[in-house]
């Protein structure tokens, strides 16, 4: 599998979704941005961990 985003890019894109008011629910992101979801789950144990990591930065 090809992972095109680094961990920092995953966090940046999650923060971008949050700031634009877009849904960050797992289902919506999986549907709208499968690349982000694949990469997030590669670098973090779960989608929730990726979101928490984005909130801390």
C-alpha cells in the first residue's frame, strides 16, 4: 500500500477540516477523503487518536 502523506501532513489536514467546519467523523472522512483516512490509520492506532493528536498541536 502506498502511503502518500506523512504524519505531520495527516495532522495538518485534520486541523484544516476542523477549522473549515467540515465533518471529521470517521464515516464522512472515509467517504470524502479515503487517502487521509488510510494514512491516518497507518500513523495512528485509530482515527480518534489522530484527532486527539491534531487537537494537541
